[in-house]
């Protein structure tokens, strides 16, 4: 049997931010941007749809979302039409499943669309709804809703164990906001200075305003296709999904094995690297889950881009910036683009696709291998995908 | 009790908006945890076959898959590893900022991420001891036949040991 390879052939997103409109509006905007990215794609040829959304029931009172999205974006899936939920990693989870569907011959052309309408007519509700994101009966009832306290605790311990400084965190914020300012779809369109970052108002010590990603409305969509069809549907360079990994070793905080080394991330990364036949040093560009500045710093370590505890100096010397060892979050990341949960993994796939096609806004010269990473819940699951200009 | 914007919900209880877990036997087989909590005891389940002490308490041992579990007492005093104070984003129902969170060592049983109450801003430090604090939360108006019966509930946090 011939190996079925899987390519990304189109991708686009709505404007992200504090948006006027509904969830279904944003899915239509994302689909339109995706169709415009590849005018050769006939949406009627899409035979599968996976929709990634975490809060659809809470903030839009809508379940059974995938057929609704299919109806609104004008496609008629015949092999799969379902929703995927893994909170902040819903989008990348759906891409893994679409990859598996195509690889196994269950589908040929699959759209993966993800997004959220998080702002409600009264803002208290989204904070309150966040209590559903962790173990509701145990962690949420301790007041652990929005994630900043968890990441504040991680940052405090990383600082204590490895001498990481607040300035290292600030540098990540400055970089990602600078990148976002060049991305018209990003929530934040203005860069911030180190002085502004360091004097930001306290959220949860040691995390201040610019250490935290915002609450965001928006959606994104990509289309994956089997290589044989992809060659017919696009004239742009093909971008392949090479390998994936997703791991969870705990859910409730009391079962977290280590707070500053994320075991599930190391497992997911090892799986993705092995399947994609790539080593960390070969990754040319990465989109990692910078929900907080400390997250990106630890991800540099646990994805193997630098040694454990060296995240601070790695960031300080610009190794995660354009021109460094692994330019990271070149489109602005979560800190700059915002984070409509189900949309984020798909946004990351879009930026990596553009980097490997060679048409990114901030192009990393000669990029051949790209990586995306999401974490979700109480740092409870990690998702890693490796993309390449060539198959694994 | 009226619900603005949704007049049909006047006086209705919504489980999907409840901060705290269901604690009655009709809705939670782990209800003994809360009954012991009312006695000031912090408990979990131990597997009679392999001795594992999983937390949260459960029906199925995650190590050997036995369902022969028994309730045991755990310590009610813990040592603070790290503390932080939430100034922005405190969810409704958890008071005014700061909401004090601590990572504590429950005498080697687990590292818990807990809420600290009865604690002033800046009061708690690494190395301090905290003890279990049990408090009442809103009862659940539960249908029993044609009647609505209020099921009392408690929950826990920790407080500085003075």
C-alpha cells in the first residue's frame, strides 16, 4: 500500500480581539480567509470537517457545533463532521485527528476550523466559566479559575530553582508584541517597551499585565489534504504534517509530577520528534504556547531547544527571536494575537505553513522544519506537531 | 431571586453555574468525603488490594484497577512551599482581592495548590504551616419527589496555623 502523506493546502483566520459579532460570524470570516488563501480549492471537495471549540456551550449556548459550522461555511462533509475539545489545545488536537483520518484513508480533504466567542454581554461570566477548565470539583472550588495563579507559581519556582529573572519574562512579551504589531489579524497592534512591561500592573505575583495573554474572540481554519490531491489543488509549495504527539500525565494539581519540568511536554515532544524523524536542533521556526511569558521560557527547555534551567539566558541572548536558533511565535503568539482557545492551534498551523511556504509576514529565511506546541488545562496535556517542506 | 435577562429562570437552580461540587449521595458516590469534612477530617480513598492512596478519592484504583477501596484520614496540617496573591481576575464567589493561593506539602502525601483564607495580604510565607479550614457553602435546592429540599454543603480551604 502506498504511503498516504498529508499536506496543509490552505489557511486563514478572522481578525482576533475584542470583537463585535458571534461565534458563527467568526467561523464564516475564518473560512473566507482560508478560501482566499487558496483560490484553487473548491470548498465542495472538502469531505471532512472537524471543529475545535471549548466554550461553545458556555458562552454561545450551542452544542452540535460542527454541522452548524458546515452549514454556515458552505461545505457538505461526508466522512467526518464532529467537534473536538481539549480546551486551549482543541485546534491542534483536531489537526492531529484530521491527519489520522487522511493518513488512514478515511478522508481525503478535511477542514479544521476552530474558534470562540468568549466575551459575553457581562464580562464576569467568562471568568466564572473558567472554573470549568480545571478539575471543577477540586481545583476550581479552590478558586483556581483563570490560569494566572498556576503560572505565577511555576514562575516563582523557576526563578528560585534556576535564577530566572523577571526581565527574561519581559523580553518574551516585548518580542511577541513586536511580532504581533506586524500581523494585521492579531489582537494587539502596538509594540510595548521593556519599561512598559516591567511597570505593568500586578496580576498575580510575579506575573504582571504583559506576562499574560488576553481574552480573545475569533476563529481560524486550515484545510488538510492527501498529497496526491494537494498537488492538484495548490500551486504553492506543499507543507507536510510530519509527526505528532500528545500526552497527559495528570489532571488535578495535586498530581502534577513537577512544576518546572513539564513531563507531559517532554513525552509529547519525544513522540513528535521520533515520528517526524527530526531533532530539536533541526527545528527552524516554532509556535509555542505562550499563554504566559514563563510558559514560552519553559517550553524552550522542555522542547529541547536549550538545557533545563537555561531558558533565561537563551531568551536573554535572543535565541528564540528572529535571527536566533529557533525564532518563536513569529506571528505574535498568544501574548500578541490573543487566545480564542479552539482557534490557537490552528493559528499556529497557519503561521508555520506560511513560514515553510516562504510567504510569512516575518519570514525566517530558508525555514524547512516548523513546530507547534499547545498546553491545555492545569498544564495537564501537551500537544506537539512537526511540519516540514518534505515528508518524514 | 430573579435572573436578569432570563425571566423564566426566576428562582431556578442551575448546576452549570454552581461553583461547588454536588455532595448528596444521589449525585456523587464520593459523598462521604464531604460528610467527613463536616467533622473536620480530610480524607481520601485507599486501595485495599495494592495500598495506593489516590487523590481525588475514587471508585477505581488507578494503579491496580481494583474497586475495593476504603476511606482513610489524611493530615490536616501542611507546610507552605510557595505563596502568591491574585490581584486581578478573582472569580465571583471567592471574595475581594487578593485571593491567596499556596502550594503546600501535605506531609508527604501530595503537593496541593490550595486557597488560603483568614489570611492578610503579605502575611503568609514559605515554610509557614497552614491547617484545614472547613466552611459552609450554598445548599443545593434539590428535587425530592415533588418537593424542593435544601441539601447543606461544605467546602474546604486552609488557613494559617496560629
